[in-house]
């Protein structure tokens, strides 16, 4: 998600076209593609939806948008029962979790678990809202060595490595289908920027800001190439996992 602490720095249009967010859309499609092999209709539920850019993408722009029958976002920081201006009848943003009897088959938890002290309890709770054979897409920031002012500003408890994410998913009863580092090309840039040049910077602002059009295109291109070559097992600034509920 784009944390609501960062939302004021970008318009919604800038947000959905930002290279970091657009790259993550590729992995949403990857999760839906796996799900679409079994389900004709897809009901999506996102925890920590922020401004709703992921729900916008799956309902408006994804090649699988015709299969989306509902898209519900949950975020405690938003007003209750909001329908965004771009939304249709199938999109809803809520402040509280809906009735667990209404299960989704696609669950999104993108950069949310790091904000929760007991991440296992949270994931186990969210699993209740996922139908059998449903798929969850999880993203989290990678490597504790990259901990910086950004994490402090956003209220993170931790950063993860691949093993952490896979172990967490398995403890919660999920089958891990895919787990990689992403933004591997950005790792040295982030490390040098946060740990050398700005290591004493106070946590007054976040990093999700407008990017020059050419750089925005180049960074997205780097992310898409990484995606096409199946990402990275060794380094990255984020971990992405696709997991399935088998029971």
C-alpha cells in the first residue's frame, strides 16, 4: 500500500503511475493469474488498503478486471463505507473488517505486516476471510540492514528476509507458491542513500515522492525486466510472496 502518511505527497494519478507502485501491480496480476486457473469470478479483499490504488488497478486497469466481482479495502485510517470517485458498485473502502462469512478468494496484504507487532496473529486472523484454495499476495520491506528513518517515520516494527516470510506463512497454514526479493536493482541505491549519506536523517518525511518522468519510466522498466526474469533470490528492498490456503 501507499501509507496514508505518504499520500499527501502525491496526487492519486501520480500515485498509480509511480514506478514503485506500478511495478507492484505486475505481481498482483501474477497472483490473479494463478487464481484465475481455478476461479472464474474473483472477490478481492485488501487489508491496509491505504488510498486504494491496488483496488483501482484490479477493478479498472488489470487485464483480469472483467473477472473481479467485488473489491473491498480495509483500513482503520479511512472513513467508513467510502466509495472512491473512480469506484464502481464492486469497489468499497471500509474502516472495519466485514463479516467473516463473506470470504474472498484473493487477499492482498501489501506492506502491512511490518506495521503490526504480532504479525502472525494478524495473518492468522486475515486467513479466516480467505476461501479454501484462495490466494494471498503479501509484500513487506526487506532486510533489517536497510532499517532507516523511513521505517521509523512509517511506524514499522521490522523488516524481513525471504525465510522470515516463508516461515510466517507456513506457521499460519499457507502453502508458499512463490517468494522472491524485488527491487534488487535498487538495493545498492537504497543502502548507500539511507546508511551512508542520510544515516543521521531524522524521520520527518517518507520516500514516496514524485519522480522525474524519465527516471520514473527507467525505474519502472528496471522493475519490469526484473519481473520478467523472475526476480531475485538474493537481494532486494522488498519481499513478495504468493501463498495459498489449502483448507
